[in-house]
């Protein structure tokens, strides 16, 4: 279950509460889902009860209790708890990681694409500055990935304000793209030169290298005679980052901020590179169910990296 799935699940609970008369409110268009904060419980949290308390004429704790009753036993959820003034906290089932990996692999590089912005028309005014052209082009892909219709060069459309800077347009195209998109539009672009150096301090190299490692792991596993097979994951970081990918894309589209995608890809790459050493058997060790599930998780991570780079217009090589 991804945060987007969890958001829909919470909205369904609100709708059921309204339908059976437990709540008298307008069902919101979205339920905000965030990572549980320190001191909270579970993996994710929502403030939906606090947002509905005033229009419902009830306390947030009352609203949270009504929703918690309708969230019990939902597939993918192990526990729903109420904390603080009325936050709903969610713990996912242990097999949720396997379902997540299956979902990523089934969707391929389109994982995270959705319809949250369906029916929205976004018009961008014509731009001429090189960085603005690139940002608008990338925002177009991001917005369309979330179901929006995009028009460029329209009179009266949104104007993309970027901070100009000096950069070598003759440098490697991927390095230039990352330099212009990794920095927030109002910040100075990065220097592309360090992005050409194959070093761990180079974030673009880490992202591309992480993707290539997932492809190599699949080849090596095939040579050892075992395939990827989604199962229970024993990595504490990577599954959560994959779940967050749809929200990263949607947030980047809503806030007109491609840099959010780049930062998310860096986090996925770093987690994958820390995890990769556990994927293949060592020495005389025989492949186990754990190795097969780790391989599937690595393949899913590579899929997310490839999809995110594609949105940014950057290549995802199988070998570096």
C-alpha cells in the first residue's frame, strides 16, 4: 500500500461515515498522508480528523474514532492508532512490502503516475531563456504524469521564474539537465563540471550507478540460477522510499518543483547502494527466499530510478 493508496483508503472511510450518518461533512478531495513523526506511532499519519472536526461540529478525537472504526481490517493495514489531539497513525502489514514490489514491477517506469490532477489544465506562457525552457518541458511531463493537460506558449499562462546562471550548454546533456533541474528554480544552477566526474560525491553518478547496479544484480542472479520473487523485505529504508515515489512526483507537479524528484532519486539511490551487498549469496551460501525477495526489491528500486530519470529527461544506462 502506497501513500496514495492510503489516502484513497482514508477518503473511502470518510465517505462511508458520511453515508451512514456518522459524520455530516463534505468529503474532501484528498487526505494528506505523511511519514509518522517522532513520538507518533506506525509508519504513516494523517491529520484528516483535525481538518474535519470544525465542519463536523465534533472534536477531532471523536472524528478520529469514527474513522478508525471504518479502517479496521482494511487489507494492507496491520494497525490504526489515534495519537495526540486526533492524528490517525497507520502501521502496514508485513506482506505490504511484497505487494508494493509487485505493484512497482507491474507498472514499470510508469509507477507513480496517476490521475490526481485529471481535469486540470495548466497553461505556461512562452519562455525563451534556456533554463526556463527546460524547466517548463520537465514540468509538462510531470503534470501529464498526474493526469493534467498542459499547454505551452499560451497567453496569460503561468510564468516560470528561474534564476539565471552560467553553465556550459556544450557539456554532457544529462549533466546539464541535472545541474539546471536539481537546484530549485529560484536558486542558482549547479555547476555541471563536477557532475561529469564518476565519483561517489557526484549525485547524478550515484543515481545512474545505482540503476546500473540493479541491472547487474539481475544478470548475476540469473547466472546463479535464481529469479526475483517479491516477499517480505528486511530492509528498513528502501520500501518506504519506493512508497513515497508517487507522492514525490505529485508534489513536484503541484509545486512546480522538479528538484523534488531529483532529491527523491538521490535518496532512493543511496538506500539501494547501501542495500545492494545483501542481495546475492556470499561464498558457498545457497540462494534463499530472502535473496529472491531482496533481488525483487532491488529490481523495483531500479525501476523507480529509471522512471524518475525519464521524467527529468535523463538517461538510465544499464551499465556504467
